[in-house]
C-alpha cells in the first residue's frame, strides 16, 4: 500500500499541461480508445472468470456451508496461499517485475534479462512454498483464535493441501505479467476460467459422492482422508490449471522461457530499494488482515447449536460479492492504463502520467459510486442470488457485512490505480509509510469492536474498519501523488465528477430502496423452497431494483453532463451496435 521516492525516476513537472489545460485531440482520443479497447478485452475475461467463480462458490457452499466449523476451517486454509503470496511474493512482483520487464523488452539483451527475471522469481517462490507447507500447523495456529483441537487439526490438513497453491499463484503472476508487458492483456484475465472448470468438476464429484451440507456437516469426526483430499485437492488443482494455461498463448506468440540463473544485467540493483519497501508494506498490510482473521475466527467459534454468528467464511462470502465490481471494471481499467503509465514515467512524461491517472480515477469513479449504492441497497437479494445455497440464516449474516464493506469500494478503486503509479516511479517508501496509518486504523476498529460491541457484530465491524482503512489510504496517496506529479493532480475535475456521481447515486439508491420495500424486502426472497428458487427470487428482486437505480443514475449523470459516462459505456455500446 505504499511507495518510495526515487529522485532519479521522478521527472519534473511540465508546465505545458495542468488541471485546466485542454487535452490534445490525438493524445486524448488515443488514450481513451486504447483504454476502452483493452478494458473491454480484460473485462470480458474477468466477467467470464467471475461468472465461473460464482458457480464454483455456489457449489462449495452447497458442499460445506457458509458458516460453521468446517466452512471456517477450509476458508482459513484456502485463504493462506493468497495471504502468503501477497506477503512473500505478490507485492514485490507487482512493484519490481512489471517495470523491469518493460525495461527488459526494450533492452538489447531482452531474452536473457526476461529469462533471468522469471527464473529467479520462480525458484524463490518454490523455495518459500516448500518451507511454508512444512510449517502448515504453525501457520494455521497463527491465523486462528478460539478453535478446538479438532477444528485446528482439520484446518491444518486442509492447509497442507492448499498452501502449495502459493507456487502456482506466483507462476500465474509471472507469466501474466510477461503477457501484459507484451500488451496481450486477454489471457491473463481469462486464465481463471480454467480454475473454475476444474473446481466445478471437483466440487461436483464431492457433492455426488459425499452429499451436500446438512445438519451433520460440522461433525468433524466425519471428515476422513477421502473427503479432505477431494475438497482441498480440487482447490489446488484449479490454481495449477490457471497457471499452466498461460503457457499456451505465450508459446503461440513465439515467446520462449529458458531457465537461466544469474543476477547480472537485469536491473535488480535499482529495484532493490523498491522491493524492500514494498515487502515491508505488504507485511504490514497483511498483519492487519491476520488480526482481522483472528477476530473473525473467534466470532465464528462462539456459535452455538441454536445460534450462529458470522465468522471467517461469512466474511469471505461478503468479500467475494464486494470485490465483484472492483474486479470486473476497476482492475480492467487500471491494468489497461498501467503499462502506458509505467512507460510514461520511465520517459519522464509527467503530463501523460497525470492525464492517464485522472482519466482512470474519473472513469472508475462513475462506476464505483453506483456500485456502492447498489451493494448497500441490495445486499440481501444480491447475496441470495450469488450465494443461493447459503440459505436464509446465513444470508442474514452475510448481508450486513457486505453493506459495511461497500462503503470502502470507491476508495478501493482509486487506491489500486494510485499504487500502480507509485510503482511506475519505482517508489516503494511512500507506499509503506501510507500503509502504517491505514493498518493502524483497521486494527483500532477491530479492537474497538471487541471492547464495545457484542460478538455477533464483530465481523460487521471488521467490514467497516476495512472500509475506513481504504479511505485513509486513498487520501494519503492523493497527497503523495500531488507532490510527485509537480503539485497538480487534476483534483478539481476528479472531485466534481465524484460529487455529481454521489448525488446521482443517492437519489438512485433512494428509488431502489423504495421499490425493494414495495416488493416485500427480505421477505420476498424465496428461502426454504430450495436454492434454485432462492437464486431466482434474488435475481428478479436485484434486477428490478437495480434497473430502476441504473435508470435514475444514468439520467441524472446525463443531466449533470458527466462525459466520463460515455467513456465507460461507449466501447460496450459500440460492440452492441456492430
């Protein structure tokens, strides 16, 4: 969440272009067209993978439920490779690898440099994976609190099978960043479809052989080796497929990866400081996630036979829905812009960096403001539609967590794009120092919840604390980038756009809430008559209220003359007109 200031790569501001300066038609059109075209390709892939992911999640919840001892044990074990990858590899790869690969492809010894970068990274991640897999029992204990010995044992067995995903997450990122640097954006976004296909097949076999979640699902004595291996092994095999499928487009494009060790001549000396600060920032950030996971695990462990509380699995289900808008649109726009921003930063073109950042923030804002309103108003029916196998009780636990998380969606989009700008300047120090107050805010919110709220609200408070930390992060990054980009950040246009969008979303949200209440609210969802009817009822309530909200929102943005709406919808509408 932070970056460092590298004076050598921080170009001075060019006075020819400022917040009020008009865009040159050629540059503006080129930037917008490339953004739209690349975003469409990636958004389509992300949409396909997310749709498959929803089916995968539906079947997983059908198998082990959305709350309870087994669901929480698997959730923590399957979350560990993601957390560990973020700590030990993900941050450094994003901060170091992308800029170095961009440089490598422009060097005279491009093949050698790229081979060495990929080989060193892969060997390092493989070694880390082996060590952490051996330490699975200690890792599970670190991330949990209040669990029984039986639940810890099950979580540890799950972890032995799940932590090897770490290496394949790393391989997926390495190969994907090579594709992105070659401006082949689609395969990286489409690869998770392979994961979903494998997972759906595996979880389907689990359901056919062992049956679905029922009253006895949390009987830990029933979890024998075949059950455990099939469930956790399926999750890991899916990540293996997701990584290896990227070899196909790389080989077809003529790229060859030759295993080549060595540190000389690949530019890592200049990236060393970035890697150090980035590693520190990610460790600090994940320390907050660790504490959140322990709080959620304690809350879930407090459930009784007659009363269930939201725990780790409930938080993960809410997070899955919360991240859908971010992954479908925000990540696609940010990824499409990042390669250009990285190149502009290396060439000293501060104006282009500022313009692309402003374009991204404004375009993302049009979407995330509306998405926030939709998630807040329609948390119940959305959960019923996306996780219909959860049932009424678990949906009622997930929806409030989703509402709390939703208030952090707007800053999430902004802070993601801003972090990549810091990394384009190989600045890891600033990202680290910004991470400190945001992590403190997250932990302080969790501690306050433990001190002053009943345990059944701890996970809801965790969602609110996470949202608060996002706002602190985006505000601090805004200040840092303003200084980095010559004292100008196009703040006027960005603020006005968000103000108009918030006003429009508030009116649209009120209209959607009114319709939601007219059709019966939460009682309109057909729980108790099978998950298919629950999903269909969630779909029609979400569609009806969502279309009303969207219509009001778009109409008001038109009245407010928000041009960014056209930039967001233009490429999509153009496809339908063909």
